[in-house]
C-alpha cells in the first residue's frame, strides 16, 4: 500500500512541477497586455498556448501511467497463475487496457498493443473453436503469435 501511494504521489508531483514551471505566461498572455505591441502579444499568446498544450499532454500521460499500473498488476496477478483468464475477469482487464489506450495517441497505442502482455489464443471448446485470453509478463508472442489487437 505504501509503495502504491508513493507511486501516485510521485505522479502528482510530476504534474505539479510541470504546471508550476509552465505557469509563466499566465492568463494575461491569452487576454492581452496593455501597452504592448502586436508582435509581443502574439509571442506571448503562442508561448501560453504551447504551455497549455504541454500541460494537457503531461496530464494525459500521468493518467495513462497510473492506469497502466492497475493494468500491469492485473496482468501480473493472472500470469502468476496459469496465465489464462476466467471469463468473469476478462471485462475488468479489457476495461483497464482500453482506459490506457484511450489516453494515448495512435503512435503510442501501437506500442501498447505490442507489449501489454494480453494475448488471444484459439482453443478447442466443447462447442467448437473459441477464443481464450492469456496473459504473460515476458511480453512475447504466444505459440500462435497473436497479440491483443483492437
């Protein structure tokens, strides 16, 4: 519990540090300053918009890191067993997986697809072929080479 709290406190610290560091331009850069020429105002507005964009990306990535810890803990828990997920646990793991993906850009999502540890396997069931979810921590393709895609 203490290590988890320390982890999330560190994420909070990262976001706070970035927010304080980028505060510089403030609202006046977006609203305008009296006595300044147009070029100075444009430069201030550009700097303020860049700072805002950086804050948004840092917030997005901090949230993604926090959600990915929860996902990783679920993957680790199931990989310590036989690696196969019970059908009742699949929605929880997929919810965490898509929560992380939803916070990432398309380029970043491709990386997550490759290393998430969640894989699909075709298995013979009583009613024919079905798909089972498999998790592993070594992040390599399973026997059939399927990675989680979607």
